C-alpha cells in the first residue's frame, strides 16, 4: 500500500511539505467508511480535512479516489466532489467535515479485495501546497440480484461533467425504456418513461451542482453511471 502512495506522489507531482504554504491533512480519527460492502451499495467516506500549513485556504477542496486491486493490475481513478468552505476560507489549524459518496459498481471496483487511496486537492496556479494520502482496504462482495440488475457495460454520456445538457445512450444503442436520476443518497430526482428511443437528451435546468447517478433501463438490462453537474 505504501508503494501505491509513492506512485501517486510521483505521478501527480505533489509539492514537498517543507515548501508548501498549505498542507491538507486528515483529522482524527481519519477516514471512516464501511470496509465490507457489496455491488449496488452507496459507500460513504466521512472525515475531517485540516489545514496544517501556515497560509489560509480560500479555494474549494476537491476529493479524489484511486481504486486498485491488491496486485495493482486493474485500477480506476474517481472524483468524489468539490466542497466549498462554509466561511469562504480555511485558516491554519482549522478543519472542515466532509462526507463523500461513491456507488459500488463493477465498472469501478473489483470483486474481492480492493485498495482505496483518497487525497484532497484544490486548484491554484500560484499557491504551493501538499496533502496527506489515505490508503485503506475495502472488500467487495457480489450478489446474483445485483449482477442481474446492473450491466457491467458503461453508458455513453457526453459531455460529462455536464454544464447545460448531455446526450445519453447505451454502448450497443439499445432501445431505452426508462430514465432515472438519483442523488448521492439514493433519492430519485427524476423518473421518466421513454418510448423506445436509442438516446436521451438530458437538460440539467434547476438541478444544483454535484454528483449524481443516471440509471437507464432497456428491455434486457439496467445501466448505472455517475455524472457530475457543474
């Protein structure tokens, strides 16, 4: 697991802590999550982010996720969302409580043992910063009901992230019979019957920015995929 963290440090070009003006770390008791889950679950990661550097942070914090198997052969990188600061800044030694969610799908997670790596970041062209990396274990089990309900194939959603509208279709251009949109807690935002169309044009309208899930039903399958609305 230590090797994976070193790889991430090298690939992402993280600034050294000694030269960083802002250092984002995880407060006690670290990242809390359920370490044994099954496909089809919504998984939450709860934690405190602490500014351990000498400067004040004024930018939203992005939470990033890297998933790999124990042999580091198959891996996925995911974006868990951007979190604004409640007082518009995070002073030295101040903290922010965050709960990030992800959907346990066969497209992102492997059956059995997974290694999850989580790190915070923010976008700034001028502020040197560094951050702590969390590495933990996650065991994913499967059930036949979930396997039958959710297809391993991905939806074609473009653009994603979505600013105004997006086109949604299946990889094999199957006829779509139903469209649902869920928030990260599993609440249904939209549920629309479709008259056997090969694609759906989604318009965000009044839906707030954030992470959501699109569920598409065809005659034989269901597809579920994460989207980001900007």
